[in-house]
């Protein structure tokens, strides 16, 4: 039902607040009782509100996820610069094999992921997961950031503190604006490759795409004909040799 008629944002907030009220009433009668503020914090009732600590934690989580891509980029740069000649030669041989046999690309990727999973088995966690305050940046949070996170909406702070927080938010938003602008620039560069804004770049991109989509099939067709001639009967093979000479 939710896929055909999805819930709106206001309905989700209403359901979240109703669930919070029910859980807080039950836990308030428990021993020891829990206050409503603790239940709201554990159920992320104010997750849509701005929090400097939560923003830092999410940024560090994204950087941790993208760390693998950064490591792959550094490894590729080392291959291009021949830091390790043996590894570079092996990668070139693997690339040639994948060009000649493109059907091996996906099995190679899944085999690589399988080997990574087996390799990391040695560092498998032996104990159950526990509360990690470093992930949520709760171990080095500033008191003003906590006060801002637990502040009411609308705020109940004096004008001086509000002005200081507004200036800090403007500086962070300026950095985000710069990053978003850089991402938009890269996206526009990619779109300009097929929009003929730069004829030379578009012509080179179209030629590269055409070559990349036709060469694997040409190599696979040539290898198929070679195999067919090798496995043909001696009479056909001798006739083919005579015609070739």
C-alpha cells in the first residue's frame, strides 16, 4: 500500500509522534522510569532538525564509505606511473584478456569481491557490536553544539548566541555551496561531451564510444572464426589453407 500510495511527510511525522507518545508512556511507568526527552532522542524524533554533531558524524561516515574509492584511485595512479612494474604488467595482461573476452568482466569483478571478503575474514569481529561514541562524534562534541541540538524550536536562546550560531551556519553553508558548485561543474562537463558545445571533444567522445562498443565484438568474432577453423575437419582445414595461400 505504501508503494502505491506513499505516506506524506506530515503523515510520517504524525505517526512518529504518536509512536513516541505510546512508548514514552509505557517506559515512564517502568522501573526505573525513563523521561520523555530520552525516548524522543532514542527514536530520533528531531532528526530533521539541524545538528552540528550529526552533520559531522554523517560527513565522516561518507568519507569512510568513499575511502575504498579513494584507495582504488591511488592504486590506479600507481599503476599508471609504474610504481610497481610487475603489478602494472599483470594489470595490462588482465586488461587485454578482458578486451578479448568481455564476457569475463562481471565474473572477474565478483571474483575480486569474493577474494576481498575471504581476505577480511581474518579481521572478523569476535565480540558483539557495542555503542561506539566515536562514530556519532559524541566523545569530542562542543558544549555549545549540544546546547544547539537540544534547543527548542523556535529557539529560546538570547540574540547574541543566535547571531553566533547563524554566522557559523553561514560559513558551513558556504563550504557546502562551493562543493555543490564543483559537482555541478563536473556534471556540466560530462554533459558537454555529447551536446557538441566543444566539437572536438564531442567528436573524440563519439569516436571512442563507437570504438569501445565495436572492437570487443570484432575481437570476439575473429577469435570465434579462428576456433571454428581449428576445430574443423581436416578436409575443410586443407581447403581453407589452400584458399589462404
